[in-house]
């Protein structure tokens, strides 16, 4: 739910009222927790359409749950809005928004991708899951160690696209499928970054 808040002049001017003690430390001062992107991707780069997924693949939703359960999940505000059930149960939900008045029951709010990483790392997880959408994938991709990809062999209409990524930098370490869901074919693929930056 989008909360309305009257901003003070300082807030409108972008002043921050966080103290140094409450603000998460910058990422390079923390133990670097591996980032994993979880993305269902069509062959034309589409990941979403009109605020939702352009396909329905129950096995993909089950895999998503298995991959993310118990872990911090970072998502953009539009992906949060798109969730049929909020928050994702059994996971720390972290929603990134520039809107300082935004409130999301059951989720942590971050006002930058960096701050989202800081919040996610506070529980000292083994892995931080990046669950979309396009804007958040674009921020996370240069830092990610792993991509858990559902490769969907279809080219649907869409308005949200995965940022292009160079597959030569990634090694396929696992592949399952192809499977079928009605007329759709899809495969589950794990990609690991060949070389850490
Ligand atoms: N296929 C998949 O795997 C997959 C996964 C997730 C989502 N999706 C689909 O993707 C679509 C949503 O993706 P999207 O790209 O449109 O939106 P999104 O990435 O989920 O959210 C974008 C919003 O996140 C906030 N944001 C992004 N970067 C930020 C930053 N650096 N600092 C602060 N806030 C930031 C902004 O929120 P404010 O506007 O509130 O400031 C921005 O408008 C939906 O169709 C959804 O179903 C698909």
C-alpha cells in the first residue's frame, strides 16, 4: 500500500535523518555476501507485461520458492506491487523505492539499491536473492555471482525487459529440462560468473 506523508522542507530537499549508527555500512566495508538473480526470461528478453508475468508456469513458482525461502529477497517497488501475496512468507522482503513516504506491511524499505544490500546483509545470510524487476536486475547484474534462470522458449509481448547480459561471462553449471507447461517450453538453468570483478 502506498502511504501518504507530508514532507518537511528538509525531507523535500533530500536531507537524510539517518544517523551514522543506524545507516548500514557501505558494501565494501562488509563481508561480501554473494548475490543471486532469480529471473524467468523469455527469448526476446521480456520478463513482465503490464505489471505481471506474461506466463503461468506453476513449476517455476515452486522453484522460485525453493530457491528463495529463508533468504533476504530484494525487489523493486513495482515487483512488490505485483505480488499476489505480500510479503513473500518465510523471507525477508526488501523493497527498493525512491518514495520516502512509501510503506509496505511486512517488508523492509530501502531508498537505494546499496541500502537494500546493507539491510539484506544485516542477518549475515549466505546469499542475497535479487528477484526483480528490470530496474533492480540492472543494478544487481554487475555485482552478481549467480543467475538462476528460467529460460522460457516463447516471445511474448512485454514492457519489462531483462538488461542485456554477456553470456560469455557466465558458465552454465546446471540445466534441467526442457519441460512443458501447456504450449510453453522452458528450462531451468544455473549460471555462475566466470570471473569475479
Ligand atoms: N520474469 C521475472 O523473473 C520477473 C521478476 C520480477 C518482476 N517481474 C515483472 O517485472 C515488472 C516489474 O519490473 P519493473 O522493472 O517495471 O519494476 P521494478 O524493478 O520491480 O521496480 C521499479 C521501481 O523500483 C524502485 N527503484 C528501482 N531502482 C531504484 C534505485 N536504484 N533506488 C531507489 N528505488 C529504485 C523505483 O520505485 P519508485 O517508483 O517507488 O520510486 C522504481 O520505479 C512486472 O511486470 C513484474 O511482473 C518479472
